[in-house]
C-alpha cells in the first residue's frame, strides 16, 4: 500500500504502520487470553476493563516504541535521501523482521504462561542456556498449538501486505520546496523525540519513573492478571541487566531482627538422630492430582490420579495447606534445598547466585553426612548440577552416570526428550543408595511428569488419555505414581530403609483441570509429605501451612543439628500451627498467608488486598481496611521478610560465618 507523494508522506506512513502494530499486539493479547482463559478470566467480574485498557495501551506503547526505534529513525530522519526506493525497502524489512519477532514472542509466551503464571523475562535465556533439546521441545509445541502458528503466520503476512509505503522518490522544484520539506521533517522529528521518550518511560512528567513490569499491578486485582496487561517484548526488554535486588529500608537493623530473623540457632534440647534423609522432588506433581489431599472435591467422590501417594499420605505427616514458593523448577530448587524463596527472579539466575550459599547438603556435611543429587537428564541440564555442588552435595548422578551402570539399559531408557524414564531412574537411585555409607542425604528430581506428556510405550494401553479427561498430564502423573510405588518396594528391602526419613514434594504445579487450583494460592499448591517408616514421626494431617522453604529447617531440627544456619523458612514440627505461614512473589506482587488470611503487597510498597483464603479461596472479597490489626501486623511481618531477604542477597549473608 502506498500513500500520496507529499512532504509528510514518510511520517504519515510511519504513523500508519505503527498503528498497525498496536492492532497486532491487541490480537496477540486476545490469543494470550483465550489460550489461558481458565486462569485469566477468573477475576473478570471485578476487573475494570477501562483500567485494563489503559494499562495495555501504556505497556504496548512502551514496547512498540522500544522495538521500532531503528525503524522510526529511518523513517523520520530529516534528510531527503530517505525518500528513495532502496532506503524505504530497507526500512520496510527492518519493520517486518522486528515486529515478526515480537509476534512470535507474544504468541509463544501464551503457551509458556501455563507453566510460569507470568510473562517471560530476560532470565529465560540463562534458564535454558544449557539445554540441548530445545529444538525438539519447540517442535512438539508447534504441533500441539498449530492454531497459534497459523495466527502468527497470518499476522506476519498481514503486516507485509498492509505495510504503508511512501510514494516513490520525491521530486523538488526549486529551493522553496527544499525549505518546505526540511521544515516539515524537522518539526516531525522534533515532535517524535519527546513523544517517544515519554512513551518509553510510561509518562511525560519528570516525576514519572520508567515503568517496569510491577507497574502492571495498578491496573488489575489478581497477580496473574498482570500477564494480560503486559506484553512479552516489554517484559524481556525491561528485565535485561536489571538490578533485581534493592533494600527497601523499612526498619533499622535492630528493629528488623526483632520482627524476623532467618538465622536459626538450635536449642540445646534437640534430640540427636543419625537418620538418613531421602528427598524426592517430583516434576510438576501438583497437589491437585492427589486424591488424599482433595477429599472435599466432587462431594467426596474425587479420586485423583495417585493411588500409591494416597496410601503413603495415610502413613505420613502432612498439612492442610502445602505450597511451593514459585512456579518453575528453578524456583523450587533453592526453596527446597536451601530455604531461599523466589522473590522477583529465580535465585540462581541472579547475580546473588555467586554469593556463598549453603543448604541441607552443606549443613549436614559438617556433621559427617555423605550427600548426592540425582537427576536423569543430561548432566548440567537446568543448572541443577552447578547448584547442587554450590550447596554442598558431594556427588551428582545424571544421565551420564546412569548410562555407565551396566545393571540398567542406558539410553534405551531415555524418553527421547528430557531424561531417563522415572521407573528406571528411581530404581537406579534406590540401588545406588545401598552403596553409600550411612548416614547419607540424597535428593532425586524426577522428570517424566513433564512436557511432552508421554509415557513409555509399554504403558500406552495402561496409562492413556481417557475420552472424558481433557488433561494430558494425568496419564504422566499415574505413571510417575506407579514408578514411586516400585521405588518404595525396592527401598523397603534395603538395609538403610528403616533408618530413613523420606520427604516427598513437587517442584511446582502444572496443567490444571480444577478451578480450585487456578487461583493465586492454588497455582502454588504442591504436596509436602514427611514419612518415617520407623514410626518415630507420628502420621497425622495437621492444620496450618507448610511451604518449600520450611523443609530445610524442619529436617535439620528433626535430626538434632546443633549449629546455627540461615533459612528463610521455619521448623514446622516445633512451630504452633497458627504461626505457620507462606510467602511468595508473582508478577511483581508479594503474597503472605498466615492464619486465615493472605495479603497482597506490591514491590513498590503498597498493601493492595487482604482476603480470608479459608472462606474465600477464589479471593473475590477484598477485606482491606476491615480486619483491624491483622493486616497491619501481617504487612509488618512481610516487610521484615522482604528486607531481610534483600539485605542478605546484597551483602552476601546467606551463611553463618
């Protein structure tokens, strides 16, 4: 498409083409919404669509101006050379290529949201930098989401066909036409500069700080909805080389330590136990799938997909509310192993990962424990091996070590995408522990209950997608549950079994079929099970809250560990249930649950909401200003947790020296 030749043909074409990008972003946002309708639509009844529109416009403007900056310069430079055909052709294809990348980013993120609950940030490049199977993963997703691929192609073809181009070379007739042309071009360029700066920053006044992803929260009610306001190009751009941690200075150091202190100093009364510890981290094994945790669903008829784990719960200690502290594997690892929650970005994708850090393996190593980490994927995958060694594990057993063990089938047991199948790798895990000197602490991270949601061929007729079941994750959960049963059968025959404490949890949740698990707290609901076959730990289901960061201090105190250590969680076994709590951060909003309530608190320091989550699980009735001292006390405690976390990250104080 071409517009009539004139002094303003290039600026006018630029405006038309930029307007087309706004339309494209709007279409991508609708695709994002419909792809994740069950989660994003849950709070629509309380969402102001006018406020949401303003937020979308603000963030789209910033992203569009950032990504099209080079194109803008080519179209608005006040020189008549830009009017020739070659120049305009180069400008067009720069525009097409840049915005095609943005289309792909937005539509791809529509799929990734179901795993993270937020827009993708720049940390994703570090997160997957060591993966060798990404082409295969993307290929599978392209097939599963062919309709998004088709939409992306149509949008890219659309911006090519509908691109507005100035009408050929401009011909000047005398010096007056030159003067007129340059005056118009200079005015357009002069107007563009302040408009662009204010658009990129999110406002025109000097009082406005450049907007960040956390600013999306002023336009929504639920943290998950921030993903709908944002766009992926903006989230990527604004988190590149971002200073993740900053000290909010809510309290003096002395006052802070009286409210919250993550340094645990064990009492002299602890009972010493030289028990082995086996920690099983189950990939994507959300609480939703476990029948024993959901007896209240479907009027008591919800069976779940985990008959073995259901039976294990009956002989274990667990809690009414059990949570992770993040939505991804890289969130779960530091939370579970080192009692470090995910605030803002995953810990070991930030500069603070270079701090001295300890964990269960490191602390237990000080009192004579051998430790090993097991993960059936390619060695180095997801940065697990590096983090395991950083936190004190003596050895790491991955796909390489599995293939070297002649008792097993090597790569014949590889799932073709991620790792060794759970059944075989858990058997390898059980037998390797019988070769270890006691006491030992080991951790296994399973892999089969994961995208692309397949099971070994021999189980295709046993664990299959049922016509009445719309969740392809369920067959994988059933398979991993079976693999766990076989693991415990083998483990129970080993000499170390009776003297071992088993902890079973999941790194994060995954595909959900239940609205109850598509809420802010439901999206981080994972199992947390403590099982001691010796009977020293009484099986029961306690009231209260348990979270990933509680695992480390709970285990250390249960074993009678007598040295001070840093852990952001609490000792569950010796804390009154009314004093248990949950903390996390999603899309720039902190959430803190304690007792009956959960508060939402922005990164900028504003208390946004308080809900009675026990009576209002879907968080529809904001009680802000109606709970008396409760919200003030909870806000004070959360501020102390945040400040302590930030200070220790910035000052490298994650261990006791």
